[in-house]
C-alpha cells in the first residue's frame, strides 16, 4: 500500500494507478480524512519506516518508500 498526504493535507491511498482521497468513516457529510482532524497525528518518520496515527489510535505502518508527504 502507498499513502500520501496531499498538499492540502488530505490523506490518499494509491489504488492501482489512481490516488484515492480517503473519506472519514465517522462523518455524515463525506468529509475527507486529513490534517484538520484532531485525530490525525503528524507522521513519525524513522530511518526505514513511517507511522501515521489516525482515528482511535489506529496506526498505519509503512516503509519510507511507500509514504509521501507533499505538504510544505
């Protein structure tokens, strides 16, 4: 799985060749998952891996080659 945080702060997952924005599973209005949410933590980047904590302490663990942070 490849994951990116887009320039606007929204979370995307690569499906085949298309980056798909992720929608908050707890929203009633199709709000995108992203850095504006208090449950979205800053990624912790290590030498070989990245951890991104999301809703209710769910953590995505990825290799650094599969994580892209496009924010400035």
